[in-house]
């Protein structure tokens, strides 16, 4: 690659810090659910819409982010859209009105939407073949740390300072710092095209249409969309624990944050297991099956059980569902180079859009039924269907086309 190990470490550290902050921002609204419901005097359904405002535009922007990356380069795309994120977090920090918070969530969603796909592109360009999967796993693990700081940090900030905005301001300033770091550290490699629609002379529109209609993507789209239901539960977990189990905000935040932090070792360990076994499908089936069983147990766990049990269950649930990181290895191994980038964006986008619809539906069912049984039954059914799809329709990809490795 012609790049020193020191540059690779700096590159990975820089994009990991940015991804950490962005995942803090994407989890902020859900972590603040009990506070915002009380401050704004809104229903669970409206709170769900506020949460999903981020994820809907984030999902819609996934395919365009890949196209923009081809047109502008990963560096320009990331730096340009981070400006929208900075604008959004400023509005969120100042706002005490529901409508303004919703606009802020939309801006943050658009601004953050391009980062992960473009960061994966940079990793795939600069890292040697034997280190790419590990680097992608480390990058993905930063999401868990961002979620952890949101779910644990906001309750502590409210307890210590009486205001959640102090923590939000601190993370906003860190975002500005990483924005500047990305300007100096990120470097495109224009002579290498990563999964781009321009290879073989295809137009963007033609390549997009061919990728959308590629039947090999269907199990990934369906499975990843159903896997996103687990994010819905994590986003609603603090409020669920307060309403159903009778826990206080701090206790609920500790359990949710235990789940969030599990994504860090989860992404790295599951990716390593997959590489060691030289299999992708088997780890996905095993970990998704365990997740489904544990979710059923967790929903019916008596509140009288010791705290360590709830903390352990919260951690294990998110650890198991970290199998999602394997999708970002499988798709480039399954699709030809000119389709892989659009395929990644399409799967990630549709999964996120699915989440954005299910999050308010979950809260709406709570409002309509007066409880969480219907909402949780819906999520549990989705987890069962997800595992069935993985078993019946997902094809093993390890040792396949190896598009990324061939760059």
C-alpha cells in the first residue's frame, strides 16, 4: 500500500473517534427518552418519531452516500456532510421545542449518514488484505462505545449537574475537533475504485438498477432489516425498564449502557471467530439464535432478580447481535466489485429505514395497548423470523469473490 504502519494507526484512530461521536449522537434521543417525554410532555409514539427522525434520513442516504463517494471522494464527502452534523447538534443543544428537536435530528441524520460507508471505503483502500477485516471490526466497535457514553452519560450528567445539555455540549465540541482532524488525516486514493459503479464503463443509474434487482441481496436485506429490530429494543430499553420493571433512570441507564458497551468486544470477537472458522453463515446463525432465546428470557425476567443478572443479560444480548458486522464482509464477497459498494449502502440503508418505522410503531403500540406486551411480541417474532431467514436463504460467502481484498 505504500503507507507506513503509523499512518494506518492514525487513520484508524481518527475515523474511530468520529464514529464514536456519531454513535453517541444517534443514541442521544433514545437515551434521553425518559427526560424528553417529561420535559416536552409528549406521548411514547411522538418520542418514537423523534428517535426515528434520525434513522429515516440516515437510511435513505446510504445509497447516495456511496454515489457521492465515487463522485467526490471519501474525504470530501465526510468533511462536507459533517458540517450538517455540526449544525444539527447546535440546534439540538439549544432547542427546548419538539419541532426544533425533530429538525435537529433530521440534520444530524443526514450529516452522519455518509460516514460509515466512506470510512469502510478508506479502510479497504489503505489497509492490507490480511488486516482489513480486523480494522473494519475495530471501526464498527466504536459504535458500542458511543452508545455506552450516551446511555450511561446522560443519567449521570442529570444526577450530577441537573442538566443533560452539559454532556451534549462536550460531545459536540469533540465532534468539531474530529472534523478538523479528518481534514488533515483522511486521504483518498483516486487511482483505486472501491466497489464503484464506474468500473466496466457502467453508468451510475444502470449499476444501481442492476444491484437493486440482484436476488443475492434479498437475504441480506431481509435479515439485516429484522436484525435492526434489536436496535429498536435497545433504544426503548431504558423506558421499558422504568415502566415495566419499576427501575429508576440511573439503574435503567446502567443496564442499557452495559448492552451498548458489549458492541465493542462483540464486533471484534465475532469477526475474529468468523475468520478463524473461515465461515460467515454459521456464526450468524449461532449468534442470532442465542440472541432470540435470550431476548425471550429477558422480557419475562422478574424485576426482583439481582442487578448483576440484568446487567449481564443486557451485555450478552447486544454482544450476540453484533453478528451484523459480518454483513459488511459478506456483501463484497458475494457481489462483483462494481455492485458491492451500492449493495452495502442498500442493505445498510433499508435496515435503517426499517428501524425508523418500527421505533415509533413500538411506542405507538404501547400508547394504544397501555403496555409493552404487543410491542415486545412483535420484536420477538421479528427475531425468530430473522434466524429462519439466515438458516434457509443466506449463502456462505467466505472464500468467494473477495472483491475488497483484490483491490
